[in-house]
């Protein structure tokens, strides 16, 4: 097993002097058992400190990540002026009011 790939987790863990089979998470001071590989530590980081977990191993987890494209789309919309907002609100109120009336009135005229 090549250790260079997962060695980055050592930035967030330190060895426990008294127990060579344990490592301590620098972020939450939790002790983890250390079995020759850093899988445990990577898993701990991913689960408890995802902001520090570097997923550069190539396997991108398709978890519920915040889609950045949505924010860009929102930016493209022109901001509504106060007047326009009021107009829209009134239109909606009108529409709702109409909807509650008998259908005849809408159809008539
Ligand atoms: Zn931790």
C-alpha cells in the first residue's frame, strides 16, 4: 500500500505518545485507533470534518453537495425593484381573489 496518497490526513492527526496504536484528531481531540493505514483517519475526517477532507483520490462521492450552478443562475436574474415587487404581490393577491370567486365572473364580460 502506498502511503503517500493518504498521508495528508496526518495534518489533522497526531500520534499518541503513550499508545502507538492510537492517534488523536487535532480538530476534535478524539482518539482513534491506528492500524498501519490512515483509512480510519480519512474516514473520520470525511464524516466529522468534511471541510478538511481532501477528496483528491479520484473517487468523487455523489453526495448532496451544494450545487454552485444554482447560485449563478440566481445572479443572472435582474433584481426586482420595490415597485415591481409590490405590483407582483398585488397581481398575485388579485389572482387569488379571482380564483375564489365563482367561475362565471371570470368568464363573463
Ligand atoms: Zn475529529
